[in-house]
């Protein structure tokens, strides 16, 4: 059973490494404008959502809610 645990860990590390390599290649490579544009859009929307939530919480805290 122990060998299987080690194998699963290695598979997980390889998968994570592969995903990181693909993301780095797509975000820094040439001709990937649409991918980079989509990624920036997702980051911007996520950031804006967090700012909206923080503002909402801050306003409610100030109003005693």
C-alpha cells in the first residue's frame, strides 16, 4: 500500500508541474494574445468582485449591520 501512496504523490506533482509549465508557456509565448487577454479578464473580474465584497462589508460594518 505504501508504494501506491508514493506513486500518487509523484503523479500529483507531475500533473501540477505540467499545468504550471503550460500556463507559463501560454502567458509568455508569442501569438497567445487571446489566451493572455482572457486570463487578464478573469483576473480583473475576480479582483473587482473582491473589491466589491470588501466595500460591501466595510459599509455594513460602518452602519452597524
